[in-house]
């Protein structure tokens, strides 16, 4: 047996021994492809959740601003009512409807 025949025999033997490993690696690669597909789906869902979260945050910020404006308006109205009540009380005292 010359060197070339020996190399071919060794190559055939190695191929035969490595074939089960190649088969298992092929199955693992298939599983990894499936996992990668699932992760892509999850990533897509996370992007949707991020968009919804940003929209909800903006709505909350808008609501917070609306509440601050409302509070300022209510405070001003209460202040104006207090001034008007003081005027009414003074007019009632001047007309001697309320005791001094």
C-alpha cells in the first residue's frame, strides 16, 4: 500500500467516523435556526411594546400637563370667588344687613 492509498483509507475512515457528528451538527443547526426565528418574532413584539409604551408615556405627560392647567384654573377661580364674597360681605355690612 502506497502513501496515497493509505491517505484515502484514512480519509474514508475519518469520514465514516465523523458522519454522525456532522448529522448531529446539522440537527443542532436546524434547531438554532428555529430559535433564531422565534427570537426575531419576540424582537418584533418588543418593538411594538416599545411603541405602545412611548405612546402611553406621551398620553400620561399630556394628561399631567392638562391637570396642572386645570389646577391653576381652579385656584384662580377660587381666588376670584373669595374676592367676590368679600365684596358681597362688605356690601351687606354697608346696607346693615349683616352686623358689623
